[in-house]
C-alpha cells in the first residue's frame, strides 16, 4: 500500500517518542484537519506509533477512506467526526 502522505521531510518518531506519547497522553489522539496536509501526516505517524485515531474534518468521504487505510495498515482503532468545530 503506498503512503497516505509522502513528504521529503516527513516527521519520523523514535521508539522512545512513540512510547512517551502513549504513556503520557493515553491510547487516543484527536487530529483535526485530518483529510490532507499536516493533519493527515500527523494521523499517519501517530497511527504508526500505535495510537488509536479520532479523525476530524469536513470531508466525510475522504476521512472514511483514510480511517480504513489506517486500520488496515497499522491495526489501530479509528473514529470519524465530520463538520466544523466553529458551527
């Protein structure tokens, strides 16, 4: 499966940082703007670290596809939240 988001300078988390994230913040991460750009990269990296991901964004179909890919690739749980926080 090709990467969801690919950048020359994509962040890479060390094993120590992955463990620190899980122990410090718990098993779930909420990512806003998760359908593209920085939000998608964060969701991908954190799922790769073993965190379950709550995806938030305005594009429901894009988030559903991303959620499925994260589940298949990283064996994490995902939830989607559609809409604007400002509404």
